[in-house]
C-alpha cells in the first residue's frame, strides 16, 4: 500500500497522523551557531521510536525488533537553539516484513527537514526478516499521510 507524501513545500505538521516533539539542546549546536546536521537524525529517531514502540500497544512481534535498512534525509533549513522541534511521522508503504515512513521536522511551523526511512522487522534469534503481525499491518496501514487538494 503506497501513499506518496504531499508536495514537500506545502507540508504542515498537521498532515502527519503521528506527531511529537523534541527539545533543542545547546549541545546540539555547532561552531556555526545552528544545530549540527547529526542532531537531525536524533530528532527523527525520537519520532520513530515513539511511533513504533508504544509500550501500551507494541507493534513488533515477540522476539523481533525493528531495524533501519535505508534512511534518506533532506536538510531544508537550519534549526536554531533555543527551541523545540516538532516531528511528524506517516506511513507510505506496508510490506510483508517492512514499513516505509515519511517524516518531517518543523521549527516554529517551518519545515526544516524531511526523511524517508525503510524499516524491517527482524527476528532477534535468526537475524533475518520476520513478517509483521496482522495487527501491526492494520495499524500501520491506518497511519497514512493526509492528502492535500
């Protein structure tokens, strides 16, 4: 099931079915005075972890875990300290053992980065891909990004 993200220029946090935030730390900055590009990945991780690892409703099958197999990060603007970063997460594709996510990072309502990530569920013993449960597939299929007219 594929759902392409809306035009990148017009993305808003409200377009993402799952939203969270992270605090910009002074230690995230570099000598140019803005947030170092490595911190962008940490902000994206916050969104993915909160989305995939809800303790009340775990998505991973027993004895399985999610691993990133591909991450494509687009840096669009600076993030500055102090402040916070809003993180939007949406599903673009659900496979047999994988899920593709599209994420947006926002500061003060401005889109500052996008990322496309492919995550595979892996059996922790065999270290091979492990099929998603029907429940996980159903939940993930409902987390598509809203489409703009």
